[in-house]
C-alpha cells in the first residue's frame, strides 16, 4: 500500500491537534473539579468525595434554624 507523503500543512495540523489534546488531558488531570459538585442536591448541601465508595453529603444548618 502506497501512503501519500505528508505536506507541511498536514504536519502542522497533526502537531496542533496533539497540542490541543495534551492541554485537554492536563486540564482534566490537574483540575478535575472546577467549582463544587453537589451530586444533584441543592445549594444547602455540602458533599465530599471519598476515595472508595459514594460521596458523603451533609445538609448545612443555619444557627437560627430549629430541628
């Protein structure tokens, strides 16, 4: 099978896509949680991710609120 030779524009496109993918992987690895995730609960809930298992969520209670 004869492959066509790569031209300068082809190489530039390959390098550009490699750089874009490298930046995307870097951002996803080092900044996985941009903003606080509440796993579907409202803003009055605070959740913490656990290494193993599901996240643990607690409801924030204000001082004046009676239970």
